[in-house]
C-alpha cells in the first residue's frame, strides 16, 4: 500500500490542467453530471461538470470514508479491497473507482445513462488519471509560505 | 499531508481530534460549528449511533481565508473513541496534518487516556508517522468536574514531549478555540 507520510501533495497548474482535461472529457463523452477526483485522505483534487450545486468537500470526505469502510468489508470476505463502487439512486447514481495511487474518481450521472456506459468510460480513463497523479506525487514539494515568523501573527486573526 | 494547489492557490489541511470515548471530541467540533459564521465553516457531518456516540467520524470544513496569498482550508475530523472502532480510527488518520488529542481529565479516565495515546501512536505508525513527525497539541477537557487529575499529573502522564496543552470545558466552549488556534499554527508553520 502506498503511504504518503508527511510529504505534501503539490498540485501544479500544469498537472491540474491535465487532470481537469481528463475529467472534462469524461463528463462530455459519457453524459455524466460531474466527475470528481479525490485524494485518499478525503480531500478534493479536481472536479468537472455541474459542480456548483454540489457540496464537494463533504462529498469528498464521505466518499473516501465509504471506500475505506468497504475495504474492511472486502477483507471480511477474503478480498484485499473493492476497487469499484456503485450507488444507485432514484434519478441519479454514483460510480466510484480507485486508481493505483489509491486516489478515487467519483462520477455522478443521471439514470438515463446506463452504469455500464459510465463504467466503460471511467475504466478507459483510469490509466491516464493514474499517470497524471503519479506525476503529481513525483513533484518536489516547495514551501508555499515564507518563514514561520511572518505566518505566526497573521494566524491570530483567523478565528 | 497537506494538499497544495498552485493552480487555484489553495491549501487543504486535515486535522484530527483523537482521544478516549466520551472525552469531548465531538463537543469541540459542535462548539466550533456554533460559534463560527456560515461563510467560515461549512456544514457539520456526524456519522453517529442513535446514542450520539461517534460511529465513524465527524467532519467540519473550515475556510480560514487567505494566508500569504493561499486560500487556506482545514478539514476537521473526530475519530470514534470507543475501543472497538479501531479500524475507523486508523482510516481517519490517513493523510493527517495535525492532531488534537482530547484527554478526559477525570481521575478514573487516566488509564484510558494513556491507552488511547498509545493506540494513536500505533495507528500513526501504520502510515509511517510518529509523534515527532506530526504536529499535535493536547486538550485536558472536562475541567468543570470534581474528580479530576491535576494539570501537572496529566502533563506527566501524557505529555512527555512537552507540546502545547490546554485546559478546557468543551461543553461551555472554554479552551476550544485556544486549542484549535494552536494546532492550526503548528500545521501552517510546518508548511513554511
Ligand atoms: N462536564 C462536562 N461534560 C462534557 C465536556 N465536554 C463534553 N462533555 C460531555 O461528555 C459527553 C461525551 O462528549 P462527546 O463530545 O460526544 O465525546 P466524544 O469524545 O466525541 O466521544 P466518542 O464519539 O464516543 O469518541 C457528552 O455528554 C458531552 O456533553 C466538559 O467539558 N465537561
Ligand atoms: Mg464523538
């Protein structure tokens, strides 16, 4: 299993553009409402489609959590993990898949589109997304903030 | 690990409230939720049992605004303190940037606090993390009760590294923001 330790995940403009491009194509080609890429700690990396009406932060935390608890279920039935998940609603559904870096893609789609079509499109995209995320993990992290003394005082007005 | 997005100039950090069952972790988040304006905090999600015990986690997103040109967001999580929910505790620690360890000050809870701290170190080690590598602060909660250990006793028992520690009465909100501020500072300083 890949562990990130304390290293930060640095998303470069170029890297994010590539990922947004992949997610955008996925939404266009499949007719899905939205596609999200989440990192394994539960944070949103990128989203494309009709995301304005979505609480993407909460979605990210909950989808990552449910993937985690399903991994525990997998272990109980003799699997190491479930790489795909599907949740079916009345009018829309969610299809989720894990990439090699353990990050997750979640696609929200209307039930007028079959899950088979979504699954096919997502699976086609997984290698590309995986390469794009691998590249991101290989970035050398650079400190976003100047030295500590200047960060200190600013923080006292945060709350 | 923080998520640093140079495209949107955003930073996302994950802060986890850890500690023994019924210690007051959820109460901390509830108070923060109540006190902050809706623009600063998002909705709080609690995956709890019918008796209000945390089953999987609580989640509260905070938007700290701009820190040195980066839109800075924190995701606050609590773990379930009950001993049998260790699998969930381990999951929530994945990618953690900072920890608030909430201890229950009641004398009879001392052994539980120590065990919870040990359990936390063990779960961190699964991700290759230690208490040296992850910034953390301590909160000694329930200071309003009668049968409590002294501040010094708690320091000796669970603060051998001498990190920042705060007395709190989370139900009334006292000490809650002092604790949050300290962990925020420690996490952001780590990024510079
Ligand atoms: N007297 C007193 N009670 C408190 C204080 N903080 C929390 N409580 C109470 O302690 C009980 C447990 O608090 P929670 O916040 O649910 O505890 P928790 O750590 O989230 O517990 P788990 O979810 O089981 O891990 C509740 O009834 C709270 O009202 C405090 O400072 N003083
Ligand atoms: Mg709780």
